[in-house]
């Protein structure tokens, strides 16, 4: 018998990862009799080897990179191969890295390649990220993930600053307020100071509630009901609520958009696997009621909305999906992969069905995509040609409604107001975006109460969030709504 390196008991020798096994033990079965000089030397060597193996295993666990060779795909490499590099594996983690490590580009050489994704001055520390999705993950979650997988608490510059993923709207100045501490329920506005405690507590409660609702949707999609267990209207409602009650750049908003994009893309893929003669019936039987092509348009639209939110988070802007700054915010390299997927969604469509607005934003990400996949990657070349040839209507992408986007994709739709109306003025006639269940002011409308056909609900042309059944309800709600309007 013998003890393992992690303290477990071995049956015929201790296992280096604990538990039973026949690995190297602290006491060798062939050791010399106890009490002799050779016995002491043998035990010392065995313990040294065990200690060294233990150390090496921890180094590999904490520092090894996923590795891809000529015979692997990116998916198989994630599970089958890792590699240690003498210099590259020592690069420090940051939640705002200046380097990108690439798998696919190094497949032909077996070498490691890091590429600069942000400006690097002489003397700057080189950093990459050990985690993904760090622009839609708040500080506390990032630190928990790194502590669990890498055994350290992140102290990068971004994690030590106010949490930029949890920005909420300050009602006093319409600016953004952030929590100074990752675990705190205090939100601080640079212009106005601390948010009042009662308002701050309500914001913290809303964060927890909305995150739980998104988590429940994700669990439902992963369950027996699959992607059709959640309706587009419920996803749309969650995005609108998070943007209106927290802010358009709170991390939950792009998370919901990405969830919507994944759901629509999965719906399109599922329909592709059904015989053509049955696709129309299958589409109508699902919650979505959409064709595969329309689902791809929506997937790309939701991805673009998420990217615009993330660009604003990175730039410290509060515009979110409705942001129309000129020139646009800098590209966020971490969005390149999703931009590529959205390009592939549009690649399956006819040129007249490819939204030019979506295509223009995705085209900005070609350099970042080339960093990931290489300029000559066949899929990337095909996506680039397809987006350059987009001839569909350029519809403003600042919608938070999946239903509105669906209507646009099916019938040409409407163009929403591209910029917020000044806060001192009542917005013009709300823009019609299709039917929904409730008016944000009255909870219904005379038509529904009387049992008649409900009119199309309309969205405020300034914030694109509030929905009303009539001008009367909009005017009645304006006194309270104007505090948040223009977000």
C-alpha cells in the first residue's frame, strides 16, 4: 500500500491524482528493509519524485494551453490535447488582455502564436485571458470562475476598478452608475455620487431576479423541450426589461441577445434537418412560427445587438444596441467569433435577404476574424464575399423586440428612430412594432377589454423600450417614463 500525492489511499501504490491506483507511491514496494541507509535514500528519492510529479501536474492543470494539430478540429482539441510552452504558458491573465492566443492558425506548425489585439506600449506587460465571455460576465463571476479553474483571485486592473459590466442608469443625470465593489449593492455615479440606498437595493434585487429568469430559460432550452421550450416573446420581454430597468449596457442585456441569437440559429439548424416537404408545418408547430431563413436573419440581428452593447461596455458608453455614435466605437476583438457565426448565418441567405446594416457592422470585424482564422480561411473568404454583396434593406438594429425583428424579416418592417429624442420633449408618435400582450401603462387596452381584436402595440420612438396601446396611454405614462426615456 501507499499514500497518494493528494492524500488518498492506494491499493497497490498511491495515485498522483488521489484515490486508488497503481501509480507512484510514497513508499516503493521494492524498497530495502526499514532502518537501512539504502531504505532512507530510496524513500527520499521516491518522495522527491512524487513531489515533483505533483508540482508538474499542478503546472499543467493551471498553465497548459489547448492544442491543435493538423489532424484535429478545434472541437476535438478542446478535449484531447494540451501543451505547455516555455514562454507563452507564463503569460499573465487579464480581463482586458492585449494578446489573443489562437488554436487554428498554429495547426500546421505546432507552434504557439499570440497576436496583439490592443495597442501595446514598450514596457507593458503582455496579457491574455484564461476565460471567455468576459465582457458579459461581472467581476464577481469572473473571479469565481478563475478561482475554481486556476486557483487564484484575479487582481487585474479591470477587476480592481468599478464593475463595468453592471452599469445602471442614474436617474438624476442619465449617466451610468457602477458598483465600486464586486459584491456590493452600492452604485456610484461619477457626477452625482452614490445612488440613494433604496434605489440601489432595488437595482441589486432586479439584477438577481432578471439573472434568475435568464438562467431558467437557459435550463429549459437544455431540457427535454429543447429550443422550443422558450418563446421569442419571453426572450424579448426579458431584454426590454433589463434595458429599461437597469441600463442598455448592463451585462444581462447582451447576454439575453446572445441567448436569443443561439436559440434562433438552433431553430434554423433544426429545420434544415427536416425534409423540405415538412418544414413549413414544423415551423408553424413550434413557438417560433418562422422559416429557417428568417431565423437566421434574427440570429444575425440579435448578434449585432449584442456586439453593439459590448462595444459600448468596453468604451464606457451607455447607448447599447441603440448607440449610433460617429465614428463607431472601436472593434472589441472578443466579439469576432460571434461576428463570424452571424456572417455564416447570412451566408445561407440570398443577397436581397442580407440586411445591409448587419453586413456593415460585421464587415468591421473582418480584421479580427482574420486574426482568429487566418485571412485565407475558406469560410472567412466566403463570408466576406457574401457580406460585400448584401443587398437587403438596411433596417436600424436598435430594436429590443424579437417579434419586431421577425416582422421586419418577414415583410420589410419599419425603421425605428435612429437616435433618442431630447428628454425635455415628448417623443413623437410611437412606432408600431407588432402585437404584444400588455401595454406598459394600462396593462391592456379598451379593445382587448371589450373582446375585440387588439391593436398593434407601439414602442416609444425615443428609448425603444416602453410599449403602449395608444397615444393616450403614452401621454399618461410620460411623467414617470421620462426619467428613463432616452436610454
